[in-house]
C-alpha cells in the first residue's frame, strides 16, 4: 500500500511512502520490546535527562518541523511553530517534575513499611490523528516514556512525513535505540496489534467510532487503553461578562488550527440580554481573521486538512441552514484552490441542528440564545460530549459554582480552553476515557503496585 502526503493548500503531493509489511511491523515490535528492559530500569532522573535533550532537538529543527506540519495538514505556519515549541516545553515540564511525580507514596498502616509505587507496563501503541501532528503524538509519548514505557506510534496516514520526523527527533536527541518507533500501516494492522501480544496498552486520539472499536478490542485482550475522542465544547457567555473580551476570545477559541481542534469552542451559548452585543462582536472578530496561504506569517486561517473534512463541514452547515439556521457571515468555500472555507457565524441555531449535535471541525461558530443562566447550563450539559468548556462572567463565585456543575473534563472561566502539561487532559461521556498530561497522564500506563512489609 502506498501512503501519499498531500498539501491541502496547493493539492500537490508532498511525498510518497510504502506501508510497512507485516514482517516489518513485527520486527519493530520485537525491537521495541527488547528496549524495554534497560529503559524501564533506568533511574528516573536519567530518563528525565533525555527529555531535556528531546526539547533541544525539537528546537534545533523547529523551522523544519513546522514546515512539515504546514505542508501536510495546512496549519498556519505561525501556529505550527507554536506547536513544536509547546512539545519542547512539555518535555521540559516532565524532565523537571519526573522524580516528584513518580515518587513512592508512603502509606501509614500497621506494617513496618507500606508504599504504593508506579511501574511501567511495557510497549504502548499510540494511534494518533492529523490535526496536531507533533503535539498529539508527543503529548502521549513524553509522559509514557518518562515513566519507563517504550512506544510505537501509528500516526494518521495523512501525515506520514510528520510521523517519521517525530521518530527522527528522538534519534537526534540520542534516545536509546528502539525506545520510540514509528510504523506506517493500515487499520487492519492496528487491530492485529491490539489483539496480539506485541503491545501492553493503547492510547488513541480520534473519532468516537474509532475509540469505541479500539476500546472494544483492547478490552477483549485485557489491555489498558486511554481514549481522547473530541468534543463540542460550550462557550457560555452570561449577562455580567465582559462581552467585548468574550467575543474576541470566542473567535480565537473557534479558529485555532483553522477550527480543527477537539477543544475548540464549538457551541456559543449566550444569555438573551448579552446575545446581540456578543454576536456583533463575534462577527467582527471572525471577519478580521486572514484566510490564505498557510506559509504566510500573517495568515490566521489555513485550509482544512483534506477533502473529506471540507465536504463534511459543508454538509453540516447546509443541513443546519435547511433546519432554520441563518448565515450571519461566511458560509461558503474560500478561494479557487485548496480546501479553504470562510469564517462563518450562524444564528437562530437550535440544539437539534447538526452544527450543535455533531462535532464540527472547521471555522464555523453557531450562536445559541439561552433564556438565562440556568437555561445556558442546561443547554451546555445537553450534549453527548464532555471534553472542555468555557464560562464568561465577572462574578468569580458564580464562575466557580458553574464550573463545578459543567459536565466536562476541563473548564476555564474567562478564558478559552487549552491543553497544558501541568494539568490533566481528557473528557467524559463520548469524549473519552482516561487522562493525558500531568502526573495523572503518566500514571495511566503503569501498574500501581502496593507493597506492604511486616
């Protein structure tokens, strides 16, 4: 099978790759398994030192890696540079906190000595998507390797250049051979790996359907799994919010990565007294963004990553309009070439419309008017998703109370949702199972062992 990397801005082919044969995949698995013993028993501070080297390796080729991201999935180059820098920073966060986060937990009990200690599981397979090619792969790999696991990356076949470049970054950082490897395969090979004995756990970021299939396979094979499956994050604006600031941040939150982010603000729920001012501000902010060549540092919005994403977005908007939504701005493809779409605001939106019920990957912002604060929270929680959420109010006590009531894995008050290596990342409901990042992410793929000595 040939895997072709395609530039979504120009529609030109970047490079062609051969898919790994079954024998090649099996050889990679054996090699990675062989690296586990030495890596897992290495002192945690020594493993941490490799993470510092990884940060340096990423920064040394930041421009090259950023271009790779932009050429393969269309992210504006200034955001691609930020993505690589965030990966480097995350490696430093784990290097600086590894010893503390992995320290044995002493338990006061009747025994002479009792403690709980985390031990790595072995070979962890990561199955990653195209929208943050470096960040999502390394968001998993850095914690998993720091704790002592070894890893195999099966990246989206939309970004094979990035997939191989990530393996190259670990080599450039001087990691022991085969601690981290990349494979290029089809979905059937992924299923075979999960069913077999080559791996000890699997982490997937992707669609709900993909997560359900991976979770079922891993469960049948008694393997640990973590699923990050996207969301439809509510952006709740109350009467007492700073409306101008909220509108600007709403556009930023909706348009990060050209709208192709699992934690992008996707449902804009506004109480009726604030609705008119907020909607006008949102339209101005959306229209102020530059759509164009992603290699231009002045570009804010690049193309969607592939043709299917563009077709899906168009269909979601058209079906919502047919159900009564109104186009306040945008609503069409942009440009004559490439997978570009206009920044779009929809009004008169109801909860049963596709742009609300489904996850929307693209620069489209639906505005939903709520009767009051209570109604806004009802609308926000009336979703199959539960990844993140944002609440805007100048009353901090109210903000905290509502943050606790919002059904989501992450809630930001008076700011857009973001991933941060110091905080656990993940959701509930159809948004997934388990956590990435922080100490919690490190512990997902460990044996939490109790030791009691009498």
